[in-house]
C-alpha cells in the first residue's frame, strides 16, 4: 500500500511520526524519548510491540530518537511519517 502526502517534507520541519519497536516500554520512558506517546501490545503468543507516536522537531531529532531506541537494544520494526505539524502561519 502506497501512501501519498500532499505536504513536501523537509529536513528542518517538525512532523508527527509513528515508530514501532519490538519490546515493552511503559509510559515512564515518554519524557526520555521526547514526549512521545507509548503504547505496548502483543498478539497471541507473539512478541510485545511498543508504538511511539508524536511530534519530532526535525530529521536530526528523529535520528537521535532512533539512536536512543537502538541504545536500549530494541529492534526497530517501522518508522512512519504521519503528518506535518501545523504552524501558526498555516493556521491563519
């Protein structure tokens, strides 16, 4: 399935992302991970998957977040761009 975005993503703009890792992280990790919302679930007897959703300041911050997850030893399953973060100028 291909997702089309009408907004052209730039390296220096904030955006909303969804990141999935294998393993369990509870909400206490949210502040250390940039204020992301964390939810964990497992299906049947499969591994637990934690989904992080939230605003990331720019692509450099996204790289830093991914490095933190790697440092915790959590295998990365997916990174998905969801939407741009509305700016004051675009809301006017």
